[in-house]
C-alpha cells in the first residue's frame, strides 16, 4: 500500500532526521523518491528479497516501487532522509545519467559508501535544508533539486558498492506478512506460510534479517503504535498499544523501553520527525 507522506502542497519534498531512539522507522512504500545517508551507527535495510548493511557514510536510494524497512538498528544509529516528489525529480533529471531516478523500480543496487569529504558536504546540505523547510518553499525546492543532483553525482563517483545479501523466499514472505499485520499468527502458523519448519524458520530469519521473529514483530507493533498514537491527540497510549497488537500496556512498555530506552511521551514528540 502506498503511503501518503503528508507533504505540504507547495513543497517538492522534505528532509528529516532519524535516530534509533525515536523508535523503529515505519515499513512503507510511497510515490516519492527517497535517499538516506547514514551519519553514525549501523542498521540494515530490508528491500524485497535483499538485505543491505548500512554503516556511516552509506548513501542509499529508495525508489517508489520498493517496500523498505530498517531493521537491526544499533543504539547509536542515526541517518538523514530526504524525499522528492515526482514533479521535482522530473524537473531536475534533464540529463541521461540522472534520468534513471525517474524509474519506479530500476534494476541494480543503489547503496554505496561515500568518502568522508562527500559525505560531510551532503550532511551539511541536508541539515541546512531541514532548517529551510519552514522558511520558504521556493528556497526549499531549489535546495532539494541541488541536493538530488549532488547526491546522485556523489553516488555515481563512489566505487564502494554495498552489495545486498539474498533473503530466503520464506523469510521474505514472513517479513512481508508481519509488516502488513504484526499480530498475524504464531511461529507455527508463520512457518506453514513460509513452507519451513518452525525451528528452521527461526534460525534463518535471525541469521538473514539480523533480529529474531519476536523482535521483528514487536518493532512492527511499535510502528503501528506510533502511527495510531500520533501526537497523543487521537487516542490514549493504552488504546493505541492494544490496537497495535500488544497484549497489555505492561508488555508494550517493556518492548518500548527495550527498543528505545524512552517513554511514550518521548515517542509522541518524535512523531513529528518521522516520515
């Protein structure tokens, strides 16, 4: 399902910042082209049937036809993200090397590690554009076009490819199932869906995704909680936790503390920074 990112009418995109303490970034697909630049720490991206390791200075392009979810974040993981509306990409992609960014799901691998100088320049530009987001749409849109072209050039100039690792089809099936519905079945039911024994599924899921099925499920529950709870104006934390699939508020609180080290009020504040 394509997600509406809620971009302002006059904005051609948006720049934001994610840290592990904000809670799991939502699994999603959207009509906008996206880039991520890792600042510190480590994580993995699950894109369809491949898993990519993310370390500092990794620049990753995420295309509209791709479901993507961050998993296995280290406690200090931090990244910049930017999304670009199709119209802005069309206006910027006027030369052949850049026109690949107009594709919905291009063939190839689009994650590379930049050198320190290139990564530092993009870090500074992303920070400046995030600050400009509330100032002027014309300034923001001009900056987003410059960011798009600069980041693509930095990507092309890098030869440090981040190669993805193939994920077993059964593991991909279970991951997709839990992203769509975090309360979907127990281990036995998931194993039947994957066509694997429960023990084999548990073992290869942890090996290939980087987290256990239980933790992956709980992270998706936290995603749903944050979507339901928002800024705390639509529902109570208890109601959102139960609707997200937690059996009790106590279970939700334990998982939240384990994943983020924070209380629900901190996630409420972070909600405005998530995309």
